[in-house]
């Protein structure tokens, strides 16, 4: 069984990935596009990600990206939320 990472560490990684991809997670939550359970699941997915140890360095080298890397378990979620934000902008 994979040991999950520390919650706050991964919450910060999720928020950083959101900023890097142009996905405003807080706005998605406020608008109802991201439910509390979904937000928790995003963090949980990050906690179990084997690539998470490399994520901080990847984010350090990139200020803005079109999408999260293929190795990110939340890649599709970020893309879907970003598309919804563009629709409602």
C-alpha cells in the first residue's frame, strides 16, 4: 500500500498546479463547479501520486503552462475546471 503524503504539502502542490495551469480552484469552488468532496479528492489523488516528489521542481521551472503534466493524476480535472472557467468568463 502506498503511503500518502502530508495533507498540507499536497494542498499547496494542488494550489500551485492550479495557478500554473491557469485554473482558479478557489473560484471554481465558490461558483459551484468544484464541490468540497471533489476538492478533497484532488488533494487525496495528489497525496497518493508517486510523481509528487518531482512536482515542486517541475513547478519551479514553469510559471505558466497550458496543462498539468501527463504524470499528474489530476490533469483531466484541472483541464475540465479551466474549460468551465473559460465558458463562464
